[in-house]
């Protein structure tokens, strides 16, 4: 089966799943909730070189096991991949690192191509991708940085996002080839500029005026950067700090100041939904609600 055929089948299956599992809309797709609503038991644990495992009904499922050693967006993609196996009637499947979203290959078997394509269409249906683009204050993605910023609103891996932008006809193949040469680490470093280095699993979220009143999913260690004219954060609520968390992975180099107006970091203390506000001289109040992703060790019933 070609990738084109896999995407054709997966696009239909993902649309059906959105309707059946009440997962459609123009916002962040809750793939873990969708798995639960579809009767798939989800467990999280460290799995070394495995990404995840889907167990079909004949083998004692439906259930899936996810590698909690992955960062959140990689776990979300793997969860959507396992949901694809389930929705498309595949048997028990073990997914290895060589099948990660950054390593597509024509040698993949049919069921893996279908599940991988399903993951993209499930997490990034056209309305959701357009909403993410709008939250970035953009009409079309014009650079790798734009794709990275979109991926933060979508909760998807950078390489997967770039590839799917081609399917959505937002970029062409030549742009895809160039953009895939950039790593997420390099892009977030470029966005962060003179700020201290971020942890390996942390991300940079750029907040433009178009993000006003939005819900943003974040993880501990993430950095928020205001890109709103004349705006600075108001009093930071519990769980947000004006300096990067000291988790042992960040090194403050000479000449780099950890404090800068309009920049905040997500700490381990953040629980529940948190409203962060900023005041501007021209447009008044700017606000965004932050939702921190939970720890996903053990059964999904203990994640919240």
C-alpha cells in the first residue's frame, strides 16, 4: 500500500472517529479521552526503545501501552497511532522507535502506514489546523518557526506537523523538504533567543494577540513568550515563575539573563487550569488559560 492510499483510508477513518468519539472541533484534540470513550484501556510506563503497544480484543484487549519516557507530544502521537490500529481493525501491534514520526519509510507494512496516517488526520483535521494557524496570528505558515508554533497549539511532533501541512495543502513539497531539515531543538533555541537553554522536553510557546482567551496545553519547564505589543505579564499565579525552573538540565551561560519582561516558565507546582493575564497600553487585558498535562504513569484513571 502506498502512503497516498493509506492517507485516503485514514482520513475517512479519522473523520468517523471524530464523530463517534465526540473528538471533533477546532481545538486541541483529546486523544487520551477518545481512547477511553472507545473502550480502549490505556496504561503508561517506561518502555525503553518501544513507542507503544496495541492489544486487540482477541489478545485480551482492547488496550494500549504507552512509553512515558517520551515527551508529551510524542506520547500523544503514539496514542493516536494506537487508536488508529483499533479503529481500523488491526491486530495486536508493537511499535518501535524506528517507526517514529520522524522516520517514515516505504517499507512499512500496510497496517503501520494506515495507523501513522490516522494519527495525523485524527490530531490535525483541517479545522483544528486552521484554528492553530489563527492562534499564531498567521494566514499561512511561511517558515519552519511557523510550523513549530502551530505544533505547540496542536500538541503534535514537529516533523509530523510539517508532513501533514502538505496534505492540508498549506505548504508544498519543496517547503516540506527544507523544513524537515530543521530540528525542534534548533527552532525553540532560535525562538528563545538570549534566554537560558530549555530542558530537552520543554517547549517555547509564543503568545500573539490572536491567542487571547485561548486554552494552551503546557508541561513543566515550558517557556511562555509574550509577542503582544507593550504587554507584560501581570502578577504570575502559582505554578508560573519569572525564571526558568531549576531542574538540573538548564545551565545559565555568562551573559544570559533568566529574567525578561513578557517571559514566564511553567513550574512543577502548577495544578489545574491556570489563568495568566497581561496588560497592554493599547488593547487592554490579554489572557490565556494554561492546562498542564498530567503525569501519565500507570492506569489512565490515575492521570487526572
